[in-house]
């Protein structure tokens, strides 16, 4: 089976865009009272969308550049701050917004088949272009709708603009032999800037990647293999108690999935809301309306020897600002990853049966929560 890791040439563009902005993990996002707010979004199925929300008319206008779907639809604001979207096409269902910064949208009919549920993360539309960059490192989380769903890792750029990446792919634990770590190097590549100036694309043999971001340090790369969310690293590994609080999240989940040929995956996806509660000590509970999806105490990735201990065949960087916890029983193991950016929590989980072996069913979920 070919490993479906992200294409790092897209990250060249992503990292270049970051140098045009203030990349601070702990900064407070700029809020806007503008009536009309514009966003660019990436869906975990691999779609790129633009979204415009008119809070006076209470309408959302969207265009899916990947499959051609588009519309202007009304929405209503619920008591908890989420939006109920009345989309006649049944594409956009619910959303949550920090005005002028980020939107998280539950979609039901994404993908080339116009019928795939996916999580859409959209960030403020601002001008981006290519700039010289050097000496930067970033954490990333990747969301997919197949092949184990999630990956985390690090990207480093040298003084010449060459990049090195490596990541942890929990689904790789089920290969024979287990191979959850991957890495490689790429040189900077040319891109095509969109006439709007709001994003740019990178052409590859099997399609184009779209790169966009905000002026507050939160970036995304839309690829044919899902969504990549990039985060500047923190200055220290310890959990910052200012991240504590209650977050409203939209979550994509696929329980009891099974790997198939050519990176296909069986299983019925679920989407909905969840609450993420984090204490000042870093204790986490993630719950939906039916059950607890995960609970544990956050530990810096830097302190987990199975992820990073300074030796080969693991992550090459301690990934300050990226946290994790593992829970295990006699019969199962769950890895949860979490990071924070300007009032948002980004998280993912992969769970499978023990002993680890090819053919195991697995469950994964991921989401974005906003305070």
C-alpha cells in the first residue's frame, strides 16, 4: 500500500506565506465587526472553498473550486453561537465562527462525488504571495477521510529555502513491520498566484495544492490528500494555562474503519458538535452528545520517548506547542494530539485494537474547537 502522506512542496508555499504575517502561537486574534467577512477553506476530503458571510442579511455564499458546487444560503444563529445553515443542496450544515478570523463548517456533500461528509476549516481571506524565507520551523496536523485519517509532524526550512519534513502517522502502526514515521526533503518550487491575491496554487502531476492563511498566524494547505493545518511552534514545551477553557468544536469521526486497496477505507463517517474542556493543569475531556470520545492529561510531544527522544527513526524536532496523550487498555490503544492557535484548539485521535497488526479495525476523529 502506498503511504498517503502530504506533498511537501505545497508546504513550501505555506511557509513562504507565513513570513508575510505575524506568526505567534499565543497572540490574540484580531476581531472584526465588518458586516461581510471573507474566508478561504480546506475540507478534509481535499476540496478548496471560498466563503463569504453577510451578517446583516444572514447569508453565506460559498464556492467549491474542487467540485464546482456553489450557492448563497441563509443561516440562523443558535443559542450556543453556532450557525444552522439552510442549504437547499444539503451541502453546508452547521458552522461556528470567530468573526474575521476563522470558521469551522460541517459539510455533507464534498468531494468529487458531491456526497462525502468532511470537516471544512476556513480562515480569513487576506493577500498572500511568495517571499524569501529561511530558518523557520512549524508543527502540522493533517486531516484526511481515508488511510487512518490523521498525521502530525514538523517542517524545517534552511537558509536556502530547502525544506525537511517528518511526521508521525498512527495508521502506520498497523503496517508490517510497523512504520509510523516518515520523512523527506524538498527544494523550493515555483507557484502560480491567483489573480485575487488571496491564495496561490502549486501544480503537481495529479492536481494542484492551494495555500492560504491569516495575518494572525494560522495557515492551511488544501491538497488532493486532505487538509493540512500549519502552526508556528511555541517558544517552550510546557502547557500554557491560558489555553484552558471550554471550546465548541465540530468533529469528523469514522468509527470501526478498515483499510482497503489503493488507500481506500471502509466505514461510515459521522459529523457533529463536541465540547472540549481543558483545565489549567492540561486535563482534557472531549465529549459529544452521546459519549466521551477521549480523556487524558496533555503531555508535550517533546517528553514522549516513543515520539521524540533525539534519536533516529522518530520525529527530528520536539515540536514545542504540540501535545499528546495515550490511553491504553488490555485490548485497545488511543493516541490523541492537540495544539492551540489564537483561541482555537486543533485536535485528532487514532484508536485501534491491541495487539497491533495488519487488518485491525480502527477509529479516528479530528476537529477544530473555538472558545
